[in-house]
């Protein structure tokens, strides 16, 4: 049997006949439905091998038209595309069970509520199938599991063929070759794109017609007094026809435009066609790499050419996309809408102004308006002689609600650059114009010219909330990269990395985001792969930050000021780089004096000297290091008669300078107070650097080295010291020359890694003995010979073989090191004291150790839920209640003169007293030394109530004792894994709770044998039992009555 193809009157393929070989049904041939033939292809010889990666595609006839078909076992339904139904006018039915579907299309979730009965044929095989109607782009028909189930089909995975039995005959469906599949996909893709384009143009046309109609109505209402409706209608029709002709002309030009380069799809199609090919490799760069960028690495050049559409010569003549962050303007409720008159201008300015407005209209940035709000515009000359149009938005800003989005601090951004060696700076082109106005707020941006009223569709310059909106967008777009390898300040994006390969990868991430969000950069203002780049007025390098040479040149060439305005200008520019100049405020004090209000301009020798000194210091400013938070910070503070200053350092390299001119009461401070004030102001300025870990304070004022040892403090000192004590600091006194190494304990992180045997950081201890309250007399007595057990060696004071530590911050650091240092184990007071006693001595050492080690009770066992105490004044104080209230601990107080209320504590104290009595014997003064042993013995002993020791209840096992050193069998619990250990402890706690409850029940039943349950009500008469402990000790109670009442 044979069949052939012919075309109908519409030029579409029509079924006439087909062939069948050995029961195999091959795909039908002919031109596919809803697509025009674009390319003839030859079947490749090795196409069969490519079936390994293909799903089943074939072609069928529906109403004598060739359609593409897919068989997919992963689909739970049969599908017919909406294109098939619309082109062939197939009747549809209402779906019995509508549902939502998403995976078959790329236009989001769709609702499936129609079905169609499709009759199709492939060769001799004729069938019909009920399909759901879905906008599918992969093919015309998809046969899923329902069809396979009903026909009981079998799939040959190697040949990719489906076989089944119908009418007693075996039918085998053969697939299309990969090249044929590719052709079908291209045709379907082209048809879908053409359909979408037509729909979009139709939507745009309808939208445009709607806008024109609305515009026509508004303008007709405003001009009805001087023009008739007929004239207005004719004018609008002519304008509409002209716009339509221009649009159609532009579309024709766009259609005839021929691309120079071959597309990827065209190359693939040519390969599948198996035709001779001639490849012409043509290298061209759209970007114009200027002289400064000729040394770019090849990787950077390739990356820039790949993303050349991010750097257009001109901004696209279209509105920016809707990104979810648009600029909105909210007026203050009840505020009067401004309507300001236009500014006067000469003919040349008027012509230039109108040209710029027309240019903005051609780009789609502005449009004509009928807004009741209007502000004027003016032209401002640029440096190159051209004009910039500026909108005077002050009237709008005055009635706008201000939104305060955080603007990043320059210091914080510079701190993130530490360790980076390569930088790139990206500058956005007309950044504000790349943000849309919120729909409905455009009328609030209206501005006037001599020729009309216009309103902005993009965010203009000058609006009060524009910076906040721009930073919101940049933070939203680059959120994933900020703080990792990107810092952004408005339209300046700085990318920093540690090496070139990493930097190229970082740039690719940023370019991808800019391309996706349609944000465009100004290539002429960008710098890529630089070791030194100017960012926000500073020069960022691999070694730190420097002053901008252009700014320094301007300062160096600044003429002597002749007025207060010129002094203010110089002072403002120099103050921007004050972090590079030590004691800047003190140096600039003469200039600061003359710019004060009501002082008047006076230029004398002091001002001239300050002017010259600042210029000299800025021209020779050091390179400031970037902070490294893995190293120890150091601060140097100093104070003079009129100002204070400080420098933040690491490895003796300055990071930042701070200075402040003293005024008012601070000028009258004594020297000590000025030095202390300088320290406080430095800590306030750099607290974000200093709080995380210990740092060193260098001072040349001798009295500050005893900061922690002061006994009496006035109100001002107490306030300052309270703030200073919130920092983990070590004070180092400098006398004459700089010590080699700062306090070794403040740098113990480095010391532990270097394991140096040299004694570091103790040099300054020698200078503290003379004025120390504990050792000054002994130190003087040891000048010539030993004094008792004390003697001097190499300037150090020793008691026997122990170094005497003066009263300073080193004592606390030594205790911390001995108790919880890197090689210690957070042992108790006794072991910590033993470690310190081996090497050091100072009075009241035990008190210091108790104070520091006592802090660890909460660390080891957590904040208590409740505390039971007696009614001592300390426990009833307001401070005590507020403190534990904030920690969430409930305070419980025992009844007055009734110790049984806190019987548990009383019993434990009684037992500990008995144990102490048996251990101390006649050595009554050593009872404190025995407490650790008593504590261990009590916690190791088995409790009569629980039948377990307190130690075992808490930790799940008993501690080792000398008895455990005997060769006894090992306890099996020592080798249990975590899960079994947890189960063991849990079961142990359950047994303990049960035994405590049983013991309480036994004790209660025994105690209540001679008692009866009585419930007292308000107003009942009672008899009060008079116990002797309720009366003072001197009162004789032997013959007094035991009760009193009734009452």
C-alpha cells in the first residue's frame, strides 16, 4: 500500500498516501504545521547513534496537516497545544476536573480547563486521543502515560521505538532523526516568537491608542475655550497618523537590518545540515580601550568584550525595567501643591533648554504633563562649556516626607579592603535615570519651560529621597556580593580581590547582575584590574590608602586666603584628609578661630604658619595601613594646651589619626584630665576596632599607668573610667624612647605561636616599682642589699624566686593566663593560685584569683532559675532584685526566724561542717584550704536519698580516686558511644527523680503522723506558738509561755 503527499489550495501539506515497511510506521513527511520551510536538510549517516540522548519525536497527520508529536512516559496526561487547536479550529470540551499546570511552558502557571478529542494518523496507524489544551512550545501533541497505558505500548530503549498491538497487528513507531527534531524545534520556536511579537505589538497598539485617547480628552477640555472640538480632533488624528507612520517605518528598518555575525542557532543548523562550511574568524572589540587600559590582562579584555552591552556608547531609547524598587514621592498631608513660574532666559538658553527636553522625550524619560504641580528649570554650565539642565526641586522637597535609608560610611568601606591586591571601579552611566518613577507619582515631578509642562518617567536629579532610592536599588542588586568582594557608594562600585583569576570571577558576577538588571556603566570612567585606584577621594593601593595627588596638588597650589570664605574652603578640603595628619585640630586651631561667627577675618603670623604647616603635612602624608582584625591594635594618645590627638596603629604603621581642638571647660582641665580625655575620645572614635579583642594603650603621661589602681575618684574620672573599663586594654608607659615590644600578654596570640624563650613585654615593670603602693618602700630598701626575702636583679624586684608584680593591669592578665590561657584548663582557685605562686607574688593575690575564677560558675552551669536566700539587707536591695530580674532568675526568700524554709541548704552546710571538723583537727586557721577536698568528698559520696553521688548524677560517671588505680575491671560505661551515654544519663535521672519522690513521701508520712490537715480562712482565731529563736538572745524565755492567743 502506498500513499503520497499533495498540497491543498492553501499551500498546506495534505495526506494522500504513505508507505509501510515490515510493520514499522515511519514519521510522515511534508511541511510542518504553522511553520514555513526555512532550510532543506540531509539525514546524517550517524544520526542513529544520537538517539541515545533523545526522547521520542515523530510527525503525524491531523486534518490532513503535518504536526509534530512527542511520546513521553514522564507526563501524567495527554496534551494538545493551543496553536494546534487554533490553527485547525478543533472543537474543545469543558474539562471535567480543571487544574493548574506549570512545567510545559515558560510563561508561568496556567489553568487547564479545556479538552479536545484529536484524531491523528501515522502511516496506516489511525487513532484518536483525548488531550488537555495547554500552551505548549515543545510540540503540537504530547502522548503521556494515559495513551501508553491504554495501548499497552512497549518501548525499545536502544532503537527508541514504541510498539503495540492494534486490530491484531503489531505497530511499531519509528522516531525522527536528531536533525529533523532540531528543525522542528527551530520552526516551533520561530512561530512562538512571531506569535508573541504580534501579541505584544497588539497590546502596545491598544495601550498606545488608549493613552492617546485619554490625552486627547484632557487636552480638549483645556483648550475648548479657544478651539473647537473638530479642530482638536483633526490635529490629534494627524499626530496619531504621523506617529503610526514613523513607528511602521522604524519597524521596517528594524526588519531589514542584517546582522554581521552568525548566530549560534545558525551554526548548529548548518552542522546538522551536513553541508560544506567556511568559517571566517573576525575579531572586533566594540569597546574603545583607551591608553590607560591598553595594559589590561587578556582575561579582562575578553571579559569586557563578552559584556560589552553593559557599556553602551549611548543609553537605550527606552524606559528602565520595573525592578520592584521605584522612586516614590509622598507629600506631607495637607501641604499646598507648588506651582512656581518659569525662570526667564535669553534666546540661546531657551533654544538649548528645548533641545535637551526634546532629547529626553525621544529617550522616553519625560512626557508632556497636565499636572497641577510645577517647578522651574534652569541651565548650569559644565566644565567643558556645555550646559546641564537642572530642575529646581526645592519646592517639592519642602513638602516631601523624608525617608532615611542608611548611607554607607566611608571608613567602614575602606576597612573591608584589607588584604586586597587588585581593584576595579565601575561607574554607572546617568545612574538616577536608570530608575523608574513609581506609577502614579510622575505628576509630582512636573517642570515648566517656555514651551510647555513636562513630567519625569525616570528619577531626576535633585529630589530629596533620590539618594536613598538609589542606595536601596544598589544594595538590593549587589546584596550577595557586598562585604565579600564589593563595596558600593551610590553609582561607584569597587570590586576588590586578592589575585587576578579571583578578580576576573568577581567581575563576571557583577557584570552578570548588571546585565540582568539592565544597569549600564560608563566605560570611560571605569578602571579595571588596577593595583591603585581612586575611590571617593582616596587612593586605594595594595599597601593601604593614600591622599589623592590631584587634591594634594590643589592644596599645595592654594593661594593665601583673602577672606573668610576662602579660609572655609581651604579648611574644608584639608579636613577631608585630616586622618592623614597627626594633631590636625591643633595645627588648624588658628584657622578655626577666624572662621567662627562674629570674629571677623584676620590673617596674622599664626594663621600663615598654620596654613603653611598643613600644606606641608598633607604633601608628605604617610600611607595609612588598612586594619587587620587578626592583629593587635595600638593607640598612642597625647594632649597639649589647646588640643588632643591620637593615632591608631598596627605593627607600628598608622591606620588613622584623630585630633580635636579643646574648647570651653575642657581648656581648663589639668594635664592628667586632658590625657585621660584624649584616651576617652580615642576609644569613642575607634570603638568598632577595639571592642573585639585586647589592645595596647601607649601613653607618655606617667600617672595614667596607674589607671586601674586609683583609690579615690572624682565624678568626672569615675564616669570616664566606667567607660574605659568596658574595653579589654593594657596600658604601656613610654619613657623617652619606644620599647621594643608592647605588652606581651596583650599579644599572647602571637607569643604562643612563636614559642620564643625570650622574656617579652616586662621591661616597663621596672619603671613602676618606684611609685607602686605595694612595693615602693621595699624597692627603695633593696637598692644596695637585700631586704628580708626581697632583692633586686636586673632592675626587677623578687621575693625569694618570685617576680613581684606591681599594681597594674598585668595582674589581671596574669590571673587570666594562669586560669584560662591557651595551655591552661580553667581549674579552680587552688590550682590557679599554685600556678601563680610558682612564678609571681603580689599582696592579696588570692582575692584577685577568687574574683576572676568566681565568674565561671555561671559559665559552667548557666544562670540559675531561682535563688533561695534569707532576708539579709543585701538580698533585699533594689540593685540585687533588678540584676537578677534582668537575668530571668526568680528570688525566693526564707521565712523570718524559720531556717526550715531553706532546709536543703541548711542540711548541706551542716554536713560540710561535720566533714570540716573531722579534717581540720587542731589546725583551725587552715579550714579554707580544706574546702576543695571537702567539696570533692561530698560530691563523690553516695547520697542516702538518691543512692547515687552528686557527681554521677551531673556527669553520668564517678571521678577517679586512688582506689581506681588498682587493677580492677574497667567500668563498661567508659566505652559507650554518645547515644548510649545519653540514654544512660537519662535513665539515671529518671531513677533519681523517682527515689527522691519516694523518700519525700516516706519522710512526709513519718512527720505527719501526729499532725492533721487544717485549712485556715481569713478571720479565723489562731494560737501562736512562741519559739525562743523568735526573741532576742538576751531575753529569758525558760519560764515564758509557749503560746499566745487567741488572736
